[in-house]
């Protein structure tokens, strides 16, 4: 059984956690088609962590990540799935105040 993953409740910390969760999927055995979606989501999430982004641009990037994650197919990997679920929860924290 997997340990519970804590999701930050503060939006800026959730941006960092979002990128971390997506980076964690890169080493998992995920089908190539799904891996492409996750890789693009990871790149956008890493961009969202940049300190020089304004809040509006950061939220736009997070919305892009959420859309990419919705487009990804099943991974077939329990660990990757949990990181994706956590990433989606991070997106929800970040976008909750829109």
C-alpha cells in the first residue's frame, strides 16, 4: 500500500509540488503515448515554478498542465497514477481562487 501524499494548501507550494509529482512519473514504466502527455505537462509545470512569472501567467501554465493531464491515457502503473492524482490535486489548489 502506498503512503498518503500530502498536498500543499498554499498555491505557490502546490506549484512546486506539481512539478515534483510530474517529474516523478518520468522514471515509471508508462506507455509511450501517455508518457508524451506527461512529459509535456512536466515541462509546462517546471516553467510554472519560475520565480519571474506573474500570478496570471503561472495560473495559465497550471491550466495547461491540467488540460494535458486530462488528455493522458491510463498509465498501468500504480505509482505513476498516484503521482498524477497528486498533480491534479495540486492544480486544484492553485486554481481554486480563480
